DNA sequence: TCTGAAACGTTCAAACTCGAACAAATGAGA
DNA sequence: TCTCATTTGTTCGAGTTTGAACGTTTCAGA
C-alpha cells in the first residue's frame, strides 16, 4: 500500500491524542515504528511525530530509539523502575494478515499481554492452511511457546486436517475469529470470535427501521467472514418477512477495477428492477468503492441507496461517511489473551471456553434519512 | 452536506441534554469531533459546545483535546487517575431451583464474588416466567442491585416477553445456562451456558468407541436442557452415520413410579427389537432409576445395556456407578460473575460476551466393556 | 577512526483554540 | 406579571499546537 503518497487520514487531520493512540496501535501491532513512516502515514511532519514520541516516552509508554520508537523495553533505563518479575509465559500468535483487520486484534492482544505480563510473538501468514501450519511449526521449533493463538484457514480438507493437528498439539490452542465446525471433534480447542451473523442482522434491522423494505447484500466470498454475514442477512430477512428469493445477493470477489465498475452497474440495475433501496456491503473497503460508484452514477446516497458496510476499517473516510458494523477487533485479541492466561494458570480442570463477541453498529451518514417519505416507521427496539 | 449553512435542528434549539446526546452520537460515529464542526452542525456557539465537552469530560465520557473531543482514551491522564477504589457492587442472582443442579452454580458464583469483592444475593424461583419476573422485580425494588444474573424460563410467549423485559432493564443482565434465541433482538443480554449439545455428542462418541452401533436417548422434556441434549445426540448420530429413524428416542417426563416402570419396560423392549445396546439418559437421576430397573429385570449393565447419564448429580451413587456427562456447573457461576465484574468495571464500551462452556465426560462402570465382543474399535481421538 | 547522511532538538512565527468576564435570552415559579 | 436561576452568546487576551529553518548529534559503513 502506498502509504507515502496518500495519508490514511483522507485529509482530515487528527487530534494529537488520536495521533498518539494510532502510534501506540502501530507500535503494538508491529513492535516498532519509524518516525518517517508514521509521519507519512498520518500526513503530519516528522517533528510532530517526534514530539508525540517524546510525550509517550515521558509517560513510559514507549522506548525512544534513533529513528523511531519501540514498545517499552527493559533495556531502556529510563523506564526500568518498577518492572516486576520477568515474562512468565510466551504465547505465539499466527494471523492471516498484517495490514487488514488483524493489526487491531494484535494491538488488543499485546495490550492485554502486557497487563498479564506475558510475552507475545506474532507471525503473519497467508490465507492458506499449509502456510498456517508452517508458521505454527516454526514458532514451536524456534521459540519456546507455552500457548498458541491462531486464526487458521479452515477451507476444504486441508483446513479440517489443520484443525485436527492443532487440536492435538501439546500446548493450549485458542482460535481467534474462527470456530471449529461441530463435525470435527476438536474438543480441546477454545475460541473467541465475533458473531458476524449477529452484526449483519443488526445492520438489516437498522435499515428496516430507516424505512427500507428491500435490502440486498454484496459480499466478498474470498473472506472467511462472508458466510456468516450472509447467514445473518438471511436470518434477518426471514425474521422481517422480506422475501429472500426476490432479494439481491451478489458477490464481487476478485474483480479488478474495470470489471468491478461493470459489476456495480449490474448491481445498481438489479436494485432498480427489484425496488431495492438499501445494501449491506461486506468489507467496507468495497463499500467505499460502491458508494463512490453510486455517487459517480448520480445515485444519491443515502437518498436513493442506503448503504451499511461491514468491518469498519475505512468506512469513515468515504463521502458521505459510511455506516458500518464494527467487530470488536481489539477485544478479540484481548479476550484471546485473557483466555490463554487463565488456561495456562488453571490447567486442564478449567472447562473449554468458547466465546462470541457482538459487534456494534456505527451509524454514519450513508444509511440515515428514510427513502421515499416512508419515515416514521419505528420499531420498539433497535441498537 | 451543507452543514455550515443549515443547522440540522431546523431552527429549534435543543436542550443541553439532547445536545450532549447528539455530541456523543457524533463521537461514536466518527471517533472524534471538532468543536467547530459540531457548533456549526447544531447551530450553537462554539463556547456552548466547549462547555458541553467539559461537562462530559468531567463524567469521563469523552477525552478533551485541543480543538475538540475524542472517545475516552487510556492515554488521557485525567481519567486514568480517577480509578475509584474497588466500588463494591451488589449482584442479584435468580435461579430456578435450590436443590438440583444450581447449588453448585451458586457456589461457583459465590467463590468468584468473594474474590472480586462483590456482594451476591441469591433467590430461588419457580420454573416459570411470571415468577422469575416477580423475583427479579423484588430484588430490584428492595435491594440495591447493580447487576443481575438470572436463569429465566424461556418457554412460550411469556418467556420471550420476559427476555425482552430483561434486555430493557437499566442494569446489566447475564443469563446463566440460557441463551436468547436469535429472533429476539436482545442485543444487550450476555450469557454463559454449558454446551449441552456438545456434551451429548461426546457421550455418543464415547459409546461408539466402546463398540455400540445403536445408541438411544431417553429424555425429560420438562427440563430446558433436554432439547440441547437431543440436538447433540442427533448431530452425533448423523456424524457417525447411525440411522436416526431407527434409533430410540423416548421421553419419560412426569411419570410417577408405577408408570415409569412400565415405560422403562417399554424402552427395554424397544432396545431389544432395534438392537440398541446403549442409552444416553438425560438427568442422571433418571439414569439411576433406569439402571436400577435394568438390574431388576436381569439386564446386565454395561454388558447388555451401556448407559451414560446427563448432569452428574447422583450418577456415582448407582450400582454399577454410572458414566455421566458433567456440566461445569461451578464454572458457569464463576464465569457469570467474572463477566458481571468486567461489565460493571468497563461499562458500555465492552462488547457483549456470550460464552459456551464444554462439559466433560466422566467415565465410570456403566459404559465400559464392549458389547458382544466388538471391542478394540478405536477412533483416532476422543476425550 | 573518519565521514556523509539521516535523525534530532531548539527557536520562532503563524494559526488556531480556550476560557474569563460580562451581556443577553430563556424558562420556572411566586 | 415579575423575579431569579439557568443557559447561551460575544469579545478578547492568553495559551496550544504545528511546521519551517538551521545547527547539533547519532549512526553505519569504509
């Protein structure tokens, strides 16, 4: 990603507090940062970032190094005051991406690990069972791992095989944002995952309350999240008595720019013909593209087409800002580490925990304002 | 959007409370706000907004920054200081029975409450929505409850109505051994429940490993647990390719002694005719009676009839001792209290947690030793 | 050890935000 | 209707934040 060219902030400047928060997040996600990268990423001068680093260093939240900053290190004398005993356990963490979605999960995990005095070793992997296994194996071989947090690829026979292998590992294993299917007797695996199906349902209900009566769904079938979103969308349609077979469900995985534009036109045409006035779009990156496309084609958002995105990574950058379902990413990491800490402390007597976390719906501009004067329909309870 | 020109309020001025509410809304939507934008949007002076921000900041609801406000941040030192000393909370707990199953749950809850320095008030109730509500209301009225842990009756329309009522209570509510169905938008309810379906599956797999190829199920439909047990039994049969329609599924709810004996004879006759050599019996109280009946009728346990009970309250008392699925009762209470403590400490920012705990299988005499020399069939993994 | 490049910190100015003081408007209750 | 308490708006000096310029320090490689 060309972070040097386009500051992620999309022109909007952040407050210093937000900048420092971002900085800490990057730090927790990557372990270290350079002043130059962050300055470019946030679109401010390097001096500003240096000042931020100094502020954070004064509070003992980072260690200053030449060229950037790192997580507070015991080697850093300026902080070395009241650090209690050394790391009790080491936890390995293997995630499928280090740019999308997962940095915040890692950040949450790192924060909790610090609080629990655990060491955490993060590895990126491909969305691919074989590579997942390779990365895990590497951690097992080279580091001294006491527990493993992993978000494996679960597709196909390889995925199932991988789960069985993980289940049989001699150390505790916790899945993040994944659930073992019931047909695999993975009785030792624990997990913490966002209830995406609930989130999709929440979005549909919100759109219904805004007066929409035909609500479509645009997905990216390459993502492991998509099936859950679709399930939640379908369940909600059923609960609201919206006919499923007349509702739009399109997938735009793996389309590049030209094809995507064509596909979006196709979707808009479908919307027109079916009377669909609202869409739930999975991966808000795609939602941003879709909103852009609507604006280009003169379709008013939210007037003629209301949109809710799913993931809330970049939704706020669009114009108009996109309402989005936000998975509790940092909590997924945090809870996974809590689970691991408890497991390591209590051993086998502790029952297997499997935790669902609910996402929240962030209402912005792309979904509010009822279509065609259908306002005033109020259900008893929503978000 | 021409927010600068036309304040959204359409001329009507809002009360300060509404304004602050709007402010928080914008904040949740965008993560941060600038005084200037909000002032323009609401059509009031910047000073007014600043005063609002100060008010909210004093309550710890926002973090003040130069130029605006952000969601409360851990980097904001002004809040970090204000950690009030272990504000001791009171938790109400309403359970449907004080002699079966629940005493251990309560005991787990009490232990954790003590560790967390919380007060806990337990009330027994009937298995009945109206009485549940009465008991909860009594706690709310007479005691000063900060949170509620409850195992309500969820049958019928009354049950759903009760759930909606619980969801709307102004204090956090955590269900114990219950889950709100997806069709009720009970988006605030949290829960911790045993995965009985998993437990039943574990029992079936165990019996399969012991060589049984026809495995029946005896339930007590008056218990809220029963449907889950049946579901798990059915799923496991499907996974093991045991024909469901040829398998015994009997219910002996509400039978008194004479009728029960007759029914058990009927069940044994069915077993003989279908070649069923193993039974999963829900509520191990009933399993004890069934084993006794088998012994009385000269049916050898486990030689001719293997039995696994469900609940493990009294299973060890039978002769022979009964293998049983043991729900992690004390952990259900313990985790519920942990959840409540975290909720009370972290407030609304914390995402809704929904936790499944897996039961364990306690293998005793009533299920080991393969029938008819079919021993030695070993699957790769079981408990 | 030396040297060039990069990183760092100080100083200053510009732009902007904040809050005190006081004035005006509003609404509740006598 | 009048009074008092509360809320809101205006003005203006004080305070904050940011970035450019430029001299100093640090680092890596020869």
